[in-house]
């Protein structure tokens, strides 16, 4: 497939662009920062929230699919979160409709349901329950993907990623870790699954202590191979573990993230 990867200069983007190219896909990269050293793909320096600039990339490239990783991966103000996650997704979806590109794979987040108290294995159809404005942005981006799947027949897959890291570093990560290799497996499965319409999955490895249901991913062909448990012996307990384990979104559900939705002048 000829795939546009947004956020290609970021931590997930660098792994995904190299791996998709190695697996035989033609990768076109996009990021708002300049082309990183060592990049071997076609590269566009574009802000994904700029609908005209995004449309110009689609007009120049003949694409089969989009992997949307561009976005600020942390809490921000409500307007900034909406721009980073919703406006960027909207610009891509409009360009996809205009240029007949039917597949979008999106880096959503566990923080879309992060305020859910953590008890049994979380199903994918649990109600949206964000823990931050970041999570609100991810919920709204998923809603937009659902709308465009219904309205235009696009295939849009939201991957609610846990903790993408080279290796797990905390007790929470033993449940939420997504290894780089499994991330590539997840993205490729979401890109190539047959006619999913709108679908969501939890983006974690095959962790023994998984908090979230892996079956929706498996139904799309995502078979994770790694397990954070292999690192368990090297991770020491911390005083934050109880907070981290109380809600799906871990530390994002704490008071540290409480703030007004909108900045005021006085
Ligand atoms: N890293 C994780 O564990 C994790 C977990 C859940 C979800 N995610 C999501 O995955 C995506 C990628 O995360 P990451 O960890 O690689 O973050 P990152 O900050 O390392 O990379 C994000 C990249 O997106 C680019 N970017 C940001 N806004 C942009 C815009 N408007 N237009 C063009 N480029 C823009 C940045 O320049 C950066 O290169 C984000 O959407 C994040 O919310 C990540």
C-alpha cells in the first residue's frame, strides 16, 4: 500500500515509517517539524490542522491509506487538544473523501476511556469516559471517524494505544505496554483488515496482566507477540502504583490534571 504516515518524526512515527517500508509498503511521511536526519521516505513538512496544506499533499501523492499519528501526546488546554486531535483528523478525513482514499488508522488513546474505574477486563464498547482534555480530543476524533465511516463508507480504525515504550518501566506498564514490534503489527493489521467500517481496538501487547480486551484487535488480524511480564522482575514497586492502578488512564485521572477548560483574560 502507498501510505501517508502523519507525525512521522515522532517516537511512534519513526518506528512505523521504517517498519512499514521494510514490509514493502510505499511510505509518504508528514510532520510539522522538518525532515529528520536519516529519513528515507518522501517527506512533507505540513501542519496537519491546516486543511489546505493537507489537501495539497493528497493532490500531489496517490495514496491508498493514512496512518494518523500526528498530535500532542499529553494533556493541553481544551482548544489546543481539539486542534491537535480533532482538527487534524478532520482535515485528513476531508482530504480522503475528496481524493478517494478509504482507509484511516488513528492513534487514539486509553485516555478516551481513562476515567473508567479499573476492575475487570475492559470491553471495547465501554462508554467514552475521558480523563483529560487530551482524552476528550481522542473521543471526539473517534466520533468523527465513526461519522465519516457511516456517511462516506470509509474504513476508519481507532487504536486506543496504552504505553508505547521500548520496554515497560512501571507496574502500570506491565498491563498497558505496547512494544514497538507489536505497534507495527497493530498498524499493519488495521491498515489491511477487510472492510472494518468504523472499528476500535486496544493497542497493547499480549501482556499477562492486560487490563483491556485484546479480542477486538484480534478480530482485525492484530496478533500481539510480546508480553511485558518478561520485564516484571526488573521493575520495582512505587508509591504511585495504587493511583496508577485505580483508573484505566492511570496518573491522568489524578488531580494534577484538573484545570479550567478555557483560559480567561482576568
Ligand atoms: N506514546 C504513547 O504511549 C501513546 C499512547 C496513546 C496514544 N498516543 C498517540 O500516538 C500519537 C503519536 O504519539 P508519539 O508518542 O509518537 O508522540 P510524539 O510527540 O513523539 O510524536 C508526535 C509527532 O506529531 C507531530 N505533530 C504534532 N502535531 C502536529 C500537527 N498538527 N501537524 C503535523 N505534525 C504534528 C510532532 O511534531 C511529532 O513529531 C499521538 O497522537 C498520541 O496522542 C501515544
